[in-house]
């Protein structure tokens, strides 16, 4: 799907996929990840201690954000069609974004830190930027989404980055993007309090509302 004249398109990239864990050969295959590096095609993602998987969280969240953006007249392209497939590889996900004609790409994840007390969200962006889109537009998108999440009552990470923002040079999806892009780590699935929020429909709706507000704020 390409942007219609005057229309706005956003790519949502729900991290991981439901079939990844049962297809190790496919997802462990090395693919280009930017900055001259190779990385596995995709990973299984994390889970709460009770077994709620990150791929299910990111899929549910993406659908909630998609539906809210659509209600605001924004076209949404997803990098995967369901939560039962394998991959796509990080370079394929980036290509879907780059070919979409979208204003920006938002990749959705949750973290799995086993450090006691580690909690909170952070928004990652490519640094140092590899093209103009990864520069000011991406850092502005990161700040706008961060601010909307704080306004939504969500707390910034106490273990990664600073004030909810994390510059990264090692994330393939960010490195390979020719569009403004951020990756949102919504919370720590291994933290008991955040696990209950991430595992509940009401909790996910709160994340969806905040992220949607951030995207709409970026689109202006
Ligand atoms: Zn993830």
C-alpha cells in the first residue's frame, strides 16, 4: 500500500511472531542488519513469568493502535498479517516499511530483563543516524511518543536509556529504515507489576491509547 495523495500512512511493526519458536532454522538464519552487521532473521521474543508471550502482546497492541489510527483517518500497514506465522526477517520488515510510502514506522515490543526491580518503557531510535530520516524526524518521533506515554501515566525505564529514550546502533530494523522509525519497548514482561498490565486487555488499551496519541501528535 502506498500513500494516497494527501493521506497519511503509518507502518506498525509488531515484534516477533507466533510461529518463530517452532521454526528455529528460519529465524536463526543471518540477514543484513545494517552498519555492516549480520543478525538472526528474527527472534522468539520474551514472555511474562506466567507464560504470556511478547509476540501475542505486540500483535494485540498493534491491532488496538491500528484501529485507533484508522478511526482518525490514518492508513495503517502491518509488517505481519497475523500472530501465527514465522518472521518476517528484520530486513524484510524494514523493506515493508521502506516500500510503504508511510510517514513513519513504529515497532512494538516489550522487554524481558531479569534484573530485580527493572521496569518502565523506553523508546529506541537509530544513533548515529544512517540517513536523514533516522535523524531529526526519528528523534522527534521518539520524543513525541515518549511524551504521550508519560502523559498516559506510563513510567519511563529505570534500567535502559535516559528519560525514556534510548539511542541504539544495533537494531537492524532501525538501521535499515529509510523512513522515520522508533522501537517502543513498552515495559518489562519479567517485572510482576508490568506483567499484569501487559497481560490485561485494559492494560494494553492504555498502552495503545498513549502510543496512538504519540503517533497522531507526530503526524500533526
Ligand atoms: Zn521484542
